[in-house]
C-alpha cells in the first residue's frame, strides 16, 4: 500500500480487544490479530493505514543478526530471507537474494506480510506460530530484549518526541469524549 493522501498516524488501538495498546507493539506481540485486522477492516481506516505504515517501516529495516547460509557455507552476504520447513516451524535458515533456495519443502519469508501469509497458509493460523515466525524475523533484523514502548520506538526509528505528542493528543481526545 502506498500512502498518497495524508492521514493521521494512530499509535494506540482506539477500540476492540486491544483497545489502548501501542500498535507497533501489537505487530510483534499479536501478529495473528494484525493479520485478522488487515483482512477484515476497510483499507481507508486510519487504524489500518497506521498498521500499514508501521509494517512498511519494519520491512525497510535491513537484516542484521546473521549472514547467509547458502553457497555451500561459503556465502557471507547480507540476509534478505528466512526459510522455514513447511512440515514444521523449526529454526529458520538465512539466505541472501542469490542463494535463496527454490524448494517446495521450504517457506521463504522476506517481510512481515510474508510471515503472516506463511502461517496462515502452511501452519493453520496457529497463534503460537504467528508469534514464532514474527519473532525470528525480528531477531534477524537485530531486535532483542523486551518489546516495550521505548524499545520499539527506537528499533523502528520513530521519533520519541513525536510519538509522545501523538500519544498525549490521543489521551486528551479520549478524556474530552468521556466528559
């Protein structure tokens, strides 16, 4: 999705099961919910546009944690894909563009949407496996530690002050609507 019109970035879910939760954190803690939301909510929704924005930010981050396992063990180029066995979601192997295998026995994941699609298609939408595949993608992109508001802001390269101001405005709007 390309963003051609201006819209408001929403940081926290305004309603539903995850009301009040930080959307970028939900990408990494509740990917099954993100998949459901993206498939069931209108594309023009500000919340959906915000999710898409954060997914694009994540996908633009380079893989950092490992080097390619291809080329008979001699390739050490930067990773661009993770490959999981189709029959079970084991630890992935890591490949660059040139070494990425074309095998019916592997599921190749290069970005967040690939991860969601792989679990839906090959692993019966298992909630634990959504988390596992997205977790491996996060680690390959260099994220470690707890998934806190602050650590995710830093990881995604968001401006903390901007997030704080948006968050404060969201809270003020909620307070006014309650009165």
